[in-house]
C-alpha cells in the first residue's frame, strides 16, 4: 500500500508532499519531518483514505506482523 504525506515547512505557505511505499517507511518519514520542525498536514493512502499518525502507526504494526520473519 502506498502513502502520501503532506507537510508544510516552517515559515512557508506551500504544502509539499512525499510518497512512501510502506507504512513503516511512512512512519520513518513522518518522524524525520517532525524532528525538522515541519508540520504534517495530511497522511493519505488510496486504500485507507486520509488518516492520522495513530492510524499510520497501527497500520505499520499490522504490516510488520504480516511480513515473514527472517532468520
């Protein structure tokens, strides 16, 4: 499932967006953006629609549980 994260850089009006292929990648992007003092404007996926960070974290957890374990 793909994710689009919209964010706004401090002191700028434009909303920028970036893509992530998995929920885990999206969580990493959101964390990096939050550390850089950017504001997350939206998180969307074609399957789930618009969601908050909490829902993204839940989807990332489910995604991790579904992946086969490597030994």
